[in-house]
């Protein structure tokens, strides 16, 4: 991102729980305001509670209503596989994908 752009990241985070899949991610993107930019942190959670331990799949991702759901799905699936390999976990089927997200404001200096 251009270093001259200042991103105002203040504001409340929201959580969206769903299964990993193209259609679920597409629906998430579709419901976002078409004139806004959002930051998303993909997490894996056992019980969908933000006050309980969870696994962060990646750093923040900037998304909009026009982001490509297939690209995001493939990215997250790759990170999901990395978690299995890195931590030698046999089964992640009982974990849920959670998007911790919020709207951001981009202000040019």
C-alpha cells in the first residue's frame, strides 16, 4: 500500500463465524457496504468465543465488497493447511473459521 495513505484503524471489531468455503466467503463479501474498505483477520476457533484461545491464520487482509471470494478462499485454505503441517494437527474439522473484521477509513495526508 502507498505509504502516503494513512489508514485510520480505530473502531469496533465484529466477528463472523462460518465454514471455510467459497459460497460462505462470497456471502460475507456481498453483505459488506460497497463504498467501504474493511480489514479482516482470519481465525480458527473451537467454540466461536473471542475470549477463548484461537489460532490466527494470517495478518490483516484488506477487503471490499468487490474482493474476489475465490482468491480469499484459496488463501485461507492454504493457511489452514499450513496450520495442520506446522502444528502436526491431525484434524481441524471441529474448528470454525472466524473473520474478525471492521470498517476502516483511508485518509490521504
